[in-house]
C-alpha cells in the first residue's frame, strides 16, 4: 500500500499489560526510527513509569511526524476519539472505556496504513470482554482487522491466524468460536483456502517449496472413519485439491503427534514448515507450550502486515512492572522481516 516502513504499535487494553510491553519493547529495540506507538499519551506515560524507564514522550498529530524525533523520545500518536478518562479505569479490571480505546487505536492505525502513512501494525493485547462491553461487535483483533481491511462495503478478505516461534508454525482453519460451532464450520472450501493462504504466506517468508502438514480433527485422524468422517469427507479432499494446485500439503495426520514431527530444533530438523490445525486449541496449545515469550501471532491474508504477541492482557500483573515484553519484541522483529 505504501513505501513507508513505519510500524505502528497499538497500546491494547489500557487496563492490562499492553501499554507496559509496548513501551518496554520499544525501549529494548536497537533501532527505533521506524516505530510509532498508537494510544493515549497519559496511559503510556504511566506505563513508562511502571517499567522504571526514564523517557521523554512526544505526542504526534500523525505518524508522519515520526521522522526527525530524537532517538530516545517515545513517539505516541494519540488518535481522536479516545475516552478522556482512561487513567481512571481500574487497572487489572474489565472496563468498557478501555475496550473502546483499544478499538479506536486499531481503527485509526488501519486507516493510517491505508492512507500510506505506515506499512504494518503490531498489536498489544486487548480484552474481548472489554470490547464487548464497549459495544464493539468483534470477538478479537483478527475479525476486526479483516472487516477494516475491506472498507466501503467490499467483501472482507479471507484471513487466517498463524502462531509461530523459532521451532513451530501453525495456522488455524477456525478461530474464535465455540468448539461445536467450529466443527460445523469445517468444509472442503475452508480447509483448501487455509492451505492456499498458508502456502502463499510461507513463500512470502522466503520458502520456495513450503511443506505443509495437515492435522486431523478427530483422535488418530479419525482412524479410517471409526472416530468420525471429517478426515475422509472434508480434510483429505481439500488436501488433494491443494496438491493439484502445486501446494505441498500432506495428511491428514493424527493431531497428537504431528506437531512433534514438525517441531524444528538443532537436534531435530522438522519434517514440515507449518502445520494446519482445524480448531483454535488444537493448533495453539503446542506452540504456546514451547514458550509464550517468543511466540508471535501473524494474521495471514490481510493487505498489510499485522503481528502481535501470543499472550493476553495479564490483568493479574498489570501495573506491577513485571510484564515480559519478549513476545512483543519478537512480534516487532517479525513484522519488520515481513515488510522488508
């Protein structure tokens, strides 16, 4: 969309650890000239203090003002429409004002990207209940960004959620919905589209012949129909169609072992570059078990780069200065790689 290399970093939920990890990750980066925070200046100043940092904070009228700032000055673009009393929100609690502010920051950031003022977005965690309390009709970042990527009533682009670290990548066919509903949502077209989006993303990452493993839905991948027919009627036909399109997909494999086969370590080269999982927890539990501190969530299929840390708002430690910004830092570095 733009030649700009600026990365916007949203503050997330003001009552959680988002503001703290946003400023801590910014401060930890060796190069910062391409990073601009999006949020409330007062909330982010408070986060600077909670992190024990000594940083001047500059309020920007737009991301275009980033150029020329001193390197040790935290740049904050405060978009219009934020609640005026965010600092009054109880830290570590669900508050509709924090939900509204998180949504306003995302909306403003996407508009700035679409206007050519930035190239990508790194999002700090928001809280789904706070969004709901604010009347925002999206279950999370992914669905909101999908809708915002198609302004003017156009059909939203098909997107998928990928969680990745240095050892494992997984992409989900279904995301934020009840498990019963997710199973009902599975069909050949949806699985095939996930494989197409995953293959395109891996090629964008520089892999010329990506190897994609597809996890089954049922125990032992259905055991030939004994434990369910989704593998026979939906997943295997989608894999066949993908292979006809030149996608190196294989499976369906038993979901309790395929992630171990795909895990890539110095002593165990992974057999696959990515695993496609049918449901949210099937895919995310293995990656998060390996360590949330380096996990990165990437939204595939958007017309711009979006990454985020793979953890939530952590209300229990908000305001204590104990929040670990490692995953946020990893998300910044992943976003840079994707827009370079």
